[in-house]
C-alpha cells in the first residue's frame, strides 16, 4: 500500500493547536528519516506479528523481550531479566514503535515532500471537511494551516468557555484601522489629517484589541510614534499577508503622500478668494479716523460802539437841539 500523505497531514493538524506551516511539515519528515537511519539493524529477520501474538498467547514469549530476540532462540535467563528490569522493555517498545506496523503510514515514506505536494494535500483535506460539514474547517493563515471551529458554532463555543460576545468595532475605529493597514507605518497626526477628526479613541480601542502596535518613531521633527498592524489583524480580516488586501485607489500610499504634501503646502483662502474686500478694518473705530482740522476759536463779542453823531439816526419827531 502506498504512503498516504493526506492521512499523515490530518493527524499532524489534529495533534497541535498551533499553526502548522509547510516548513514544519518538511522538518517532521526530515526527522523521521534521521530516526530511521539511527535504528539498530536486526541480526535476524523479526517474526511476523501474527507469530509473536500466537507465541505470547501460549506464554512462550514474555512481553518484555518479544521483539529483542527471534522466537525459539531466547535465553531463559535473559527472559527473566527482561521481565524484572526496565531496560529490555524500553528497547522492545522502541523497536516496536519504530517498526513499520502500518505500511500506509510508515512504508515508502518519501525523503522529500515539496511545498506543492503539501498544499495540494491540504486543499483536499479542506474540501473534505467542508463537504462533511462536521463543524470544523481547515484554514490557512499567515503562520500556516489550522483546523478551526466553523463560525456557525461560535455561540456554543462561547457558552462552553463562558465568554461574552465579541465587541464590534465602531465605524471610526474601522476607518482608523483601514488607514493604518494601507498606510503603515503611519503617525497619529497623519491619521487625523487623512480622516479630518481626532483618532485617539479609535486607536486606543485598536491597541487594546492588539490589532495595531507601535512600530517605531518617524524621522521627522518631534519624532512622532508610528503604528502598524499585527498578525492578529491578518487573522481578523482573514488574509495571509498584507499583499492580499484589496487594492484601493483611495488609500494607496502614493496618492496619500501626494495628498498630504498638497495639504501641507496648500494655499490658504483669503478674503479675496471668498469674495470679500481686502480692506483691513481697524479694531478701534477711532484709532485710524482722519484728524479734523482744528477750528479757530470764535472771537468774543465786542462791546457795541456808540454811534457817532454823523451816523446816529435822527428822530424826525424830535426837533433838533439848538
């Protein structure tokens, strides 16, 4: 029977709760051949499993030395020592474990398993699990393959673990996360410039849920802190790398750089751009008022001069004096 790679991979996936990468699987096959090369070579062909089982049922072969010596050539003293001591039993267990009990799993194991063969076998396992609909799925993350619970059973899992329902991200937090994912590394000032509002609340929530982390500091005046996305973000959105994020013409780094540069050097609108007069109005209305020419003081009225006799009016009724 030929070696069944798919069954071996399924067993390896079920044996760990950590992601299983292609390199991890290839390293396991390398260790398998290294251990097989270090096994001692038997001096005589081992008895068939059926013959050993029959001899054990008749009491001819003690369990401790069933695989250390061929049937019919055993030393009674050695058998007694094997039953009493732990060393012969340990050697027998090692030889039995390393022997090819199952040809489908341990015979004709290829020395080299390519990444293509592993991915093809993983795709077949994933298709079988989806078709079976048994509540588990095989997914590929950024660190490797994992068997996970189907999202349809998430409520039952939370009930078992006594966990509260997950808190959804707000719209502002999602917008902030999108800017960081497409722009990273990015500073808080750039995020607020792009969104036009404060990003403090959204960034605190993203840091708390470990979707973003501090990457370093920007090489600009003030050395502001820069932020980037974590591996948990990739699992959150269901992608293996940032290259799998959908292309965006709105949040591309090149266009954002041009937009930020244009924003920083943009011409600020003045009164003329808004259709207002350029005349600068003073803060104090009387400060810049034109000074009036000082008026000449009015002359005080002079006393009326007595009329001269020549100019004095005459009264026709009054006779002139003699």
